[in-house]
C-alpha cells in the first residue's frame, strides 16, 4: 500500500490524502492484500517528520520498519509487513501488504507503536530521544498514532490516516555568549494533567485518560546536545520535537543546558499558560533564554546612577575581586553624589525616588517572605558578567497570587503586614525580623505561572573603599524602596536569602551596593 502522510502545524488544516494510485502486481506477494494512500506534499505527519518550518508545515516520510494494523472480515486485527517503497527516493509513499481475508467495502486501519491484542492502544513515551535538530524520525516510536477507514476492493485499498497524538516543536534562542557556548542536552515538559502513558485509540481520538502508566512529565533527550549559538529562532539549529497527548494543558518546560568549559549543567525554566494542544498538529513553542542573563548594575540605596557608572572597566566581575586602587567605588556623597545612597530620604523620612523608587516597599517584601511560599532551586542557571552560575536561587509567589490566596488587595499589601490580627506599617514603625525557610519542592506546572525566580546575585562590599564583589551564587540581596525608619545614620530595608535555605527581611547600612530589580518582583 502506498501511504504518504503529514502532520498539520498549528493553524493549518487536518491531514489530507490524495487519490488512490493503482499498483501493479510486481513485488506483491501472492494471497496478500495491499493498502495504499497518499498525502499532499504540503501537509505533515507520521513516523519521520522532516523539513518542518516554524508556523508552517512539514514533510513526512515512512521508515522501512513501519507497519500498520488492519481489521479483517472476522474483525480480527492483523499486522502488516514492513513498509516497502516502489518510487524511491520518494518515501512519502509506502506499500503495506497483509495476509488475511479482506473483501469488505471498508476496513479499519490503525497505526500505533503497540501490538493489538484487544482494544487498540498506543504508548506515548515519557522518555523520548531525538537524534538530530529538526528531525522528528522518532515520532512513531515516541507515540505517534492514527486511525483510518480504508476503502476499495479486489485486493487493493486506499485510506486517509487521521492522527490522534499532538506534537510540540521547542525552539530556544539566546544572545548571551555564555549560554551560546552551551549545548541543549534534554528538555523536560511537565503538565497540570497527564500527557503520557498508554491510551486507548478509536476514531474519536485517544481515551480521556491513560489506561496505564500515566505521567504528567515527558523528558526528551538530545544525544550529544543541540547548539544554542543562535540569537534568533532557528529550527535548523535546535528544533526539538515531542509527542504528547492532546488536550488543554498548562506546561512547565525545563531546558537542560551543559557548558563543556565548566562542566556545569542545569535548567532554564519556562511556563506556558493553559492552551489547547490539538491532535494531528505541531505546536511551535519558542523560548528566549536571555531572561536568565543578568546585567552588571548594582546600586547603593536609591542612588541616581549605578555604583560603577563611569568606572565600568574597573568593575570586579567575579567573587572576591577588587579594583587595584581606590577611587572607582563610591566613597561619599561629596565625592560621588550621583552614585551615593539617597541620604535625603532619611530626614524627613521618605520612600525612594531614584533607582529604588519602583522596588517593593518593606511591607510588600514582608508579604513575599512570609506568604510567598519560597521554593529553593538548585538547578536553575543564570549568567552574570561573563560567568555561569547554578543553584541557590528561590522561586516566590507573585504578589497578585499572594493577594488572591490571602483574601487581601494589592493596596492592603503595600499599606502594611498583618499578623495576629494587627496590621503594622513597617515603613514608619515597628522592627521587621521576618524570615521563612524555603521548601525544596519546585513549583509544579499548575503553580509555575504564579511564581517568579530570584537568582543569588550577591553584592558589592566597601572593602576599604575598593569595592569587592561578594556572594554571587550564594546570596540574593534586593533593595526595597523603604529606608529603615529608626536608623541612627543611614540604613535601608532589603530582602536577602542565603544559599536558598533562608529568606528574610534585613537592613543594610550605606556602603553596600545591592540589586534594585523592580522588574523581577511581579
């Protein structure tokens, strides 16, 4: 039988098959029946999918090992011989022969990776392997499947295969030089419901849930790894394909990278809100990995400019480094007024008005610490000033989710923190000694869209006026917009965490340069 098939990319029409072709008897074993079909060149599906373009279609070819199942006159399923090709090099057309009695006007056809001994089933694998970028020849082994009704007679039938699995095409990109030298070694996709396991197959589609082996996670291995040295989406560099069960899913995607220079390997995590993943379609999911590449900007509290402004060439870029001489790091309000902390906010007391004005205030920071359900992450990667780091970061619940879960408004969170039925505005009174211990359980696919990641980017200490970079990869130190109301000199509230094991509210005396990252706190 001739069978050429294709998977429709998201937004395209369903699979289509062209008119049946008549086959000669040459090469067809006596006493067998031939089932054949053909798809149009512009469509996309089946065991080996090639030449897919982002947002477009792909060509599909049959593999020499492919087989189909057909139900005979007695309603017994029979497996065909392996595919044969009579129009090489064109493998979009294949012929399958079967023993048995087939005289009906129609016969049911199944394509699956499991033998049929009763009700037809398919196994969507929780572990899949791709041999090369933009190569989907593992589709059949990973759980591609389809059903059809063959029509014809006199030993020759044609059919149109209707694919029942769904497919992801994952395409990461980065402009960061450190990430570009890494390899993409695997991708973990987890969902808020089952996306893998053994499913029943019928003309209506896959069973609503797996019959056995249910899994909410699929891992795609990429062998020696795919390149990431592309600043734009380039499917030929690292297009990675996965078979999943169709349905509406929230997805959490962890891209695993390995740097052969440092032997560090870890993840960059993305969250995809709930959407419909339709059967028979390839769904392109791009990912910008630069969200884990951080800049070199550190500030004294609410300074007008970052602490190395105009002295960038002297800025230490690794832990425990200092410039060779003083005169680069800010020394005082008199010598470095634009880079020195905002002393004017202390008398009278007022909130930040420069670099820290959009940071969360101290009340908001306390809500993050006490109600943000911090989760430690020892695998997430991040780059800073030409160096790759891994782990000791934390995930925190977004402010909007805290408000929803606690039954308060964003305005309530900004106005004060409530405990024991008493609300205190820590901007003007009280002493915050709040801390919590992060969980080691990462946010799930269900939760991930409601969390944000904070990396441990450390700080600069005065170190005798030189300015020394410290604690990168160990501590996260983030300014609030609030000065400490009871400081005898100058001190400012901040959020700090140590090695992902404790998160707390503290206050720093001026002379330290921390991160002012209002865009990270959502």
